[in-house]
C-alpha cells in the first residue's frame, strides 16, 4: 500500500518535469547504490521486538557469532 502511494507520488513528480529535468533526475537515481540483498537479522538484532527470558544474556550470544 505504501509502495503504491510512493510510486504514484513519483509519477506525479515526473509529470511536472520537462524532458531535460527528468533526464537529470533519472541519471542521479542511477548513481544511487541500493543494497542487492536485505540484511539478515539475528535474534540479537531483534532484541527490541521480542521478550527474552529473565537472565538470558543476548549480548553474549551475539558476540559468539
């Protein structure tokens, strides 16, 4: 849903540009490097999203990786 809204906003923006401005924006966008893969999260990275048992040392678990 958010992706669709962003695509619509981008298309509305491009509709306002003339050809030269659009080419400049596209060439700039091509220089931006996006990560090829999403980073895999470990359990320790998700610490804020899940509840660990009392006394569980998630920092020690993370450092052992």
